[in-house]
C-alpha cells in the first residue's frame, strides 16, 4: 500500500468567481471546483458587467472565465483585468466551448495561464494555476 500525500489544495481558501452565462456550465464548473477545493467559496457572474460588480465588491482568489458572454468576449475582459493593478495578479483560467486562435493570443497577452475546452476542464488546471499563484506570492514576499 502506497502512502499518498494530502493534496495542498485542501488548505486553500478564498473565493472563485465563475464568469459564465450558461447555468448548466456554471454548475459543471462549480462541481469541478468543489472536488478540488471544497472550502473555496464560489460566486457566479453571468456577464462581464456582473463580473465587474463582483470584483468591485472584493478580491477573488481565482477567476474561471468563459469567452462568449452576452456583453462581450472573455478574452477582452482578461486583457482589461491584466491592465488593472488590483486584479492583474488574480489567476484566470479561460474555459470555453470553442477556443479560437484570437482568444489564445489575447489570453496569452493577458497572462492567462490556461485556455481549456470545457469538456477537458478538470482539477489539474486549478491545481496548477493555484500552485503557480502561491509560488509567485512566496517569491514576491
């Protein structure tokens, strides 16, 4: 019998903002997040404008961002976040049904670490992004 270390994710807290207009996809992303970080709070925003309001109410530990939203493109919103001192360091994962080359380019320019097809999204992306974010925080401090 092999000993498995307890995952570092178990101790992670904070709030994840899921920016997604589909109720079905919001629930799917919430379930993946709950499997990875059961203690992490979740907020939903069905549009970019709702995401702006959520972010103005308080910082988030992680943003899961769809690209096709009713009021714009998530990739453009990621660029907006990258230019905002308050949110530039917030880890963002773009989760989209149809990742396009233009979306990949904008996401890379915005510092998004992963662009993932919704059907491929699982806990390993959350683990990797939060590990990277924690390493950055240690390096800065």
